[in-house]
């Protein structure tokens, strides 16, 4: 077995919690690291070795680390006890992350992609001595190198269901608006498959626009797209954003 392919598969699953067969193949084909046949072969061998396991959800087969696999790579995120928990959300996150990698392929200033698990791990490490800390982190972040050497962050939230109004008004939106205020090059991108959820999110955004009438430019960088709008709008932003194209 190709040790490089084997380790990439294990590390991808560790980073993203669960991955479908199709998603794993897409990750490898973005930079032509391995062909689909090689990915299938390595998945079979990893299962035989007991390093990963799989389950089916309808026609979708998805993979997750076993305890043996977690130990094999020295995993530092918690091993999911229930891999199918919030499954559709995790798979959707992977889909949009992959789409963004495809859209940014070859972009000279793309520096890193930060997963939700990595961000939570970092925040917990920074605040490990604080009690009662709530962690509001995006589903993933694309980090670009800015002209002045500073990192430019595009944060993504994949919204399949609505949170409570209280959480949006007092937790989520104020946190993100503060970041957009502090960093003029930052963007927040919400994506939802539901036009109803999009309308609700736009109402929350309008509420804060009304509260901060002199800060409308900030909200130009708080995007809310339906799934159908996502690719076209992101192609435009990746092409036109002056902070990542210099």
C-alpha cells in the first residue's frame, strides 16, 4: 500500500470527522495526488487493517477512524463516539470545502484551509484555564496571504437548520460582525439549501444593519447564498476581491 496515500486518507478523515467515498476521491483528484482506483484500493486495505470503518446512509458510503486508526496517526482531536451524529451537516461541509478548493485551485495567495475541528482545538488551547467558555467557530476557514503580510480570512457557515433567534442575535452575529469590523479584508459566507433559511438569515442581517446604519460596508462582506447561488457567487468573489488578488 502507498504509505503517502494511506496517511493522507487517515489525516483527512481525522480532520473532517467523516468523509464519503466520492469526497475522498475528489480530494485526491484536485491536485492529481492519486487516481480513484488507488483511493478505492487504499480504503479497502485500511478497513482490512482495522484503521478505518464505514457505514452506509442511503446510497452514500462514509468512512471514519477506528480507535486503532486514531492511535496510529497520533490523533489529537477527540475520536467521535457516534460517527453518524449530525452526518448530513458534516458531509455538506465537506462538499462546500471541496468546491472552494476547486475554485481556488492554483490561487497564488491561498495559504491554508482550517477545519472546524482545528479551530475548536486552537480556541480550547488558548482558553483552557477559563470556565464556562462557549465556542462559536465557523464550519471552515480559507486563509489567504494579504499584501501586507497579514492573513485574510474567509469564514464559512453551512446552515442546514436555523439556530434560535436569541443565539443569532446575542451570540453568532455579534461575534462575526465584530470580526468584520476589526478586519476590513475578512468575509463571512453563509450557505443554505433552503430559501426560507436564507430569508431568515437576511432578516437577522437587516436587523444589525438597522442597528449600525453607519457601518453598511461591513455587511457587504456578510454574504448569504443559497446552494444554487454558491458557485457562481464564489467565482466572482475569488476573482474580484482586492485583498486576495494583488
